[in-house]
C-alpha cells in the first residue's frame, strides 16, 4: 500500500511543481513570494513521499550486484539535489583513494548517498560562509569506506542513542520525515555494511 500510494502521489506533485514554475514566469513580483512558498510546501511533501517510497522499496527490493562508479553516482545525486534550498552556498569536494569502481547494489547505494548528501545540504550551518560537504571514498581488495563530512550544525550528544530511530528528528532547521537515517541504517545492513557517525554540535 505504501509503495502504491507513494508512487501514485508523485505524479500530481511533480505536475504541481511544473505549473508553479511556469506561473512564476508570468506573474508580477508581489505574487512570486506566495508562489515560492507554495513550491516550498510541495517540495517538502514530495520529499516525505519519496522517503516513504524508499522505505517500502528498500524492504522489498532484492540485491543486484554490479560495478558502480561512485564519483559518477555522487555527481548525479548532486544534480538531482540542485534545487534544494541553500544548495548553491555549499561547496562540494570529492576525494578518491583507490579505484572509483566498486561492487554493490546501485539502487540501495543511491538511497544511502542521496539521504546523507541531502542532509548535508538541509542541515548546513547558515552562519558559516565556508559551508562545505566532502565525500571521501577509499577502496582496497577487502572493503570500501565512504565518509561524508561537513561543517554543518552538528548533532548534540544527547541524541546519540536515538539517531537511527524511526521518525526521530534532531533539528527543526529544515523539513524532514524522520525516516532518512532509519532507512540508511537498514539499507547499509542489507548490503552487509556498517555505519557509524561522529558529531559535535556547532562544528559538523
């Protein structure tokens, strides 16, 4: 039901976004502020529905192992996130050690990286002029380590044991469903991997 509902709701939402963008080019300045607010609300709802769809598909989808170009995947994810609020003020860096081609499941890898990179954009520190996100990938014969770091608002220690819980949100700075990190943890486990995090409030 969740899968079908999320799939069926995405089409009208995308149509609404397209119509709002078209309308924005044809109205006077005072009305544009209201259109921007409507767009923001639709994007929030679209993100929530997307998370629900990922949650449903991730539980049902069987693993399909193939060669993945991590750098190309990261660039593609950034392209899909380019319209997120404040995305343009965040500098992005990619660092590769070893082969950029890894063996994995593309669908599940996109869920993991997409959620983590969108979090870096949503929860950047707007007081800092040098906001950044870095993706480091290191590979050898036995394993691949992907590290995503930023200088965002950080996570208080008091939330350490709740971070990957269902519907948990550590900040109200941006809209979130509380599903992202829960989905990430379960997806990493499905791939036979391990996820850890380090954070300091106000540092990143």
